[in-house]
C-alpha cells in the first residue's frame, strides 16, 4: 500500500488538521497572550529574569572555547567559496561538544540553558551562517528536542548520547507539494507487524545530506488497532530504501547540507515511533515553541556584525569633507541598526530566559521573536549594503582581489533572506500568531460565528459570549497607561511603557471590532490579521527593550547607553505602530483582491509583453510518486 503523490483536501479539512495540532490549553501565564487581550502584564517580565550562577559558569566556559574554535577552525570565506562546510570543521564541532549543547549531561551533552545555546548560535552564525544553521537544525528541530519532550526513556538512552557527540540529525516534514498545509502530507507509514513501512519523498531536508538520524513525519492510515494520522518517527539515515537524491543549492547559506530524500519501503520498528499515532504535528509545533528561538538568535548575531561594520566603515569613509556617519541620511540607518539590534537581543534574551525558567507559556513570544527577528534582520542587512554602497554589492572575494577589506555584506544579505521563510514563513507566522491572539474570542464566540452551527447552539454561544464581553470590554476603556506617573522606576523610558499599555488596549478593541464586523470571515482577512500581529510584535519588542535597559542600569552594566538605545528603538517603533494602526482600516486590501483576480484571470497578460522568460519549461512541482529511486544517493555522513 502506498500513498498518492498528493492528497486533495478541502479548506475545511486543512483547517481541522491544523487546529487539531494546536496546543489548546493555557496552563501557564503568557505575557504576549495577555498583551493581545489588552492587558499589559509587566509583572510577567519585570524584573528581568536572571540565570542561575552555575548555568552562567558552564555557559561562559563553553562560549570561551567556542569563540576560540570559531576564530581558528571556521573559515567562513572558504565555506562560501566551496559551498560546503569542511568535514574537519564538523568533526571539530563534534569534539567540542557543540552537537550536544542542549542535551542533558547525563546523556553526554553540555546541558546548556536556552540563553547560552542561543548565544552560541549567534556567535557561530556571525562567522558562518551555514554552520549555525547546521547546529540549529540538529538541536532545535532535529532528533534531540522532540525526544527530550516526547520520547520514551529507551529512545532517550539510545539516541541522545549519539546526538550529543557523533550523530547529526535532520527534521523531515516538507514535501514537493506540501509546505505549511500538513493536511496534504502524502508520505505514508503503513503498519506491518512490529514495523511501519515508509514510502514518500521529502523536500528541503536541512542536514539531510549528511544526517545520521532523521525525524520523519508520515501519515499512518487508520485501520483496526491503529488510530492513524500524521506521526513522528526516528529513522536511521542509512536504512535500506532511503536515497538522498539531490543536494539543493540556494542563493545564500551555500554550505547548507539540504536535500531531497526518498523513502521506498523503509522499515521502521514501532519502538522508533515518537509519541502516539496522530501526534506528529503536535510534537512538531511543541518542539518549535522554543526551537524557533534559535533563528532570531542568529539574527541578533547578524545585527551585531552589521553594527560593527557600519561603525567602522562610516568612520573611515568620507564624503563632502565629513565621515559619512555624520550625514543624516546615513546616520539614520546606523541608528536603526544599533537600536534594532539592542531590541532584538532584548527579545531573544527575555524569551530564552523565560523558556529556561518554564514559568510562562512562551509559544506566542517565541513565534513573535522568530517573525520580528527575521524581518528586522533582513532590513538591517539591507541597510548595511546601502551604507557600503557599491562595495556592499561587491563580493568579499572581489574586494580582497583588488586590495580592500573582504567584507561579506552582500553575502550576509543573501544568507539572511531565508530566515523570512525558514521554520514558518512570515505569512504563515502571521496566521499562526493571529490564531493564538484571537483564541479567547473564538473560544467564547465559537458556534456564534460558525456558519454550520444550529440556531440552538448559536443561542447558547451568544449567552456565553455576552457574559465574557460584559466583563472584558470595560477593562479596555482606561488603564495605568493614562496615568502620568506610572512606571516611574523606568525613568525616561516610562513614557514608552505607558504607550505600550495604551496601545495594547487599543489593539484589543480593534480586534473585537473586527470580530464583530467579520465574524466567521475573520480568518480570511489576512492583511488585517498580519497588521494586528505586527503591532503586537512591536509592543513586545518595546517592552523587552525597556525591561532589558532597566536591568542593565540596575546591574551597572552600560545602563546609560542601554537606556539611550531603548529610547531610540521605542521612538522608531512607535512610528511604525501608529502607521500600522492607521492601515488597519485604511488600506488597499479590497482593491488588491480585485487586482489578483484580474491577474489570475488573464486580464493583465498584456502587461507581460516585451520580455523573454529565461526559465525552462519543466514542471512547477517535481513528481513525488512513491517508488524506488532512479538516482545514486548523495548521502555522505561525516565521521
């Protein structure tokens, strides 16, 4: 029995699958969830949480060793030139213990906290983003994290020591015709005695070319004794029937070992199943609750590098008798990079420490960090290229060849671009976060906005919703943000926190109005929902920046400078927030839909005249019909 190449599913079925994978309960408080409900719970993030002394000692010791390794053993220019991380570099990372940064010491790992793991990724990523991606894919979404959360003791004892020192892992979910819509997942896992038999094709398998172990998501057909559904498995990468058919090449991250992997009648023991049948997507999403923090952590490293280059270059380069940094047009870009790097580091450090303490539910905070970090990271890299001018567009190798400093600014821009797509594109993150942000409304409205609900169900839902909104709406009228002396302990930053409190209530009122206006059609208003989420991201970043600045001031560590950076960031952010609020109701969404209909209907093909398309005439989506591979495997484990 094999799965079809693709699965045709309805919009309703696709939403049901996604909804079933959500973590529905909120057993712990969430700062971001409260923020979207108009409640500014500063007490959940202030005073800034701090790591334990032993965690700091162990983390700093590893960072020192890692810094020496990065300086002496990682050649970013060579990786870019050859399109591959040298085997000796990977072996060195294994010997250093970098594969086991997040794995408990009892399994041979380093047992680092999320804070220090992210700092390590920022350090490695600043030298070689491809190497940072290898380590992140292995530990953030590869075998270690899902086993830590959902694995049996036998699975942990078997695989975690391997992952800590010798074995690289990969996570395989995406397929040629399946991206963020898992309801279409076609790879099958058919029960056969004490095994499952896997058939299918997986695309964009980061680390898949060199992996020793795989986390594979496959669909188990429902049958007697089998619940079925999308299920997670640990699979040996060299198992018979597995072929890495192609190593993909990209505009950036040229050392990334990313490929296409085919499964043909691959037998996997039932003991290698992670969790119960049908729990695969929930396992994946729960893993990403903290796993997503690795990506913005590397964006922090990129921002720090952009700031260093902008500072050094802008002081050395003169135009019209002055260093270009003193010209306002360039100075504004430098200020943006500095302030945004400070805020982004504040977001990642805060969310990471909250993850370590495990007192709060950070699923929204981590998603906001990923969304905000990837977007702002790209902007900072783009601004650096602009500051560098023609030299920003020139490759580092070309600069060196003609006698100038080899600054890989254009490479940084190319490497950063994937972050807006990795681990959930910006568009998908908007929808994911928006779903969580309006969860309270959907929970109380429920059948009231469901077109399939009966009149009796709608009546009961109306009564329930009426009670909730009667209690909630009055809280959105006034708040501490309207009192001039609130948050005075933050000194000159107090006004920004008052703004956040007022804006949070305004955001909640806008969300309620939209729910009332569009009801069940709210989920189709993706432009509106995206702006709601972007406002929330800015408010979260402002809060984190102020809390971190106050923490640094209290500890006597760059307090004055931190307050200045936080102030600059908040003033820049408030301008963006005010613009987003205006665009909630004044936008071109309706007209855009008409234009899109015209484009798809062929009404504007005349606009495409006068060009030639250099693309070939191959299929838009490669055939992924299950069956034996017709190519030699390019799998190459590193020993």
